[in-house]
C-alpha cells in the first residue's frame, strides 16, 4: 500500500514539474530556459466541482453518513478531473443486546474521465478506518483498510450546474479485513459543476 501511495505522489510530482528547453545561440553555446506553461483562461470556479453523498437510514438498523468530494477539471473541456473526498459513517444495530454501534471514517483520492457527457470512468484509492472485532477475544481495535476502486458511472443533468450521479465500482485490492469482500460498491449522489 505504501508503494502505491509513493507511486501516486511521484506521478503527481512529475506532472507538476516545470518543462525545460535548450536553446543554442549564434556562438554555439547552449542556454537552458524554463518554458512558461500556458495560463488557463478559466476562472477557478469553473475548474472546481463539488459533490458527494448523504446516507440516512433509520429504524432497527440506523446508518447515517456524509461523504463530501471536491474535484478539479484538469483539461479545459472538463473531460478529465481529479479530486479528494472525506467521509464519516455512524452505524447502530438494535437487533443485538447490547446494541452494536460503530463509526467509520476515511479519505480518498480519485480521477474521472468523461467518455461521453453522460458516462464516465472512475478510479479511486480509498482508505477507511474501521472498528474491527475479534470474535474470539471480544476485543475491538481500529484499523485502516485500503481499497483500490475501478469502474464507471453515469450522470444526469438536473438543470443549471447540477447533476445526479450513479456509479458502480469494484475493489481490486480485496484486503482480507474489508467488510465488503468482492461485492461491487454501488453509490449515487449529487454534484455541482461536474
């Protein structure tokens, strides 16, 4: 997992490193100059998009959660974007005595590419902190569980600058501590500016 994280950081550093060019003068000497990147004419508000989801489930089983995201449109056409997300979930199951209660939280970095205006491909590294129980000792401990999610989704324009999104993702790491196993992650949400 650490090596994957280091690869992502190195790739980002390579993309952000300034370009260098060499020029030869009339006297035959070589001079290195830094190429100035073209200034993006879009204002920052047109480069960012905001989204995420909310979970509200009440009853014998209560599940509450919030998962905000912010993305940056890398290209001027808005097809390729990258971003970050945070999440927090509260879970309570009253079918047990005493009731089972837990909280999960985590973060993610993701990238999306719009194949057509209504459909996109999605790749995400997600790291979640779960309270994991050992059934043999009745002791729990918190642990970070990594996920590498790949898949795609669709988005429906709602009007103005807002969209309804639906996506299906599969975890390719399949960490043994994952509570999901090989099941797909099916999510939906609302985005503004996506």
